[in-house]
């Protein structure tokens, strides 16, 4: 089932189609998996409130809201996205987000014995 997100006046999208959101003052740039971008006149904080935690998005810092499915790797407080963008995790969020990302990768990668 797709999770529909209302991000602007008439703009609706599905969480599975979005790679990440990027803050730009009072606007948000939506980066889709296909590589397309769209700018909406909604703050990233408002979008984060509408999405909630259950859609698989994490907020590593004030500038980004990232779909966990788009995270390729993480190391030393930094997320590496599939498009090779490196996103720093803020100091106050690092402990909580490391736990979330570790759990995600444990479920994603089957361990063979």
C-alpha cells in the first residue's frame, strides 16, 4: 500500500516515489528516485510532521528528510545516499538515528551462515 503525502496546496505524492526532501529557506525541494526535482512552498518541518516516522523517513539534520530506502551506507555520523550525496547527522540526533539505520540495514541485508 502506498502512503500518500500532502506537501502543498494541491501537491500530493507517494512516499515510495521520493528519495529525499531538501530544505531551502521556506521552500522544500523534493528529490524523486527518477532524478526529477520539484519545489514546493512548504517547509521541511511541516512535511516531516505530515509524514511522521512510520513512512520510513529520517531527519538527520535540519536540511534533509531522507527515505531510508535511498540510504546506501552510513559511517561515522554520515549517511551516503544512492546518488553519492553525503549527509551529515547532527550531534543531537546521531545516537537515535544510528540505531534506526542499523536496524534498517540488519533487516535489509540477510545474514548468511
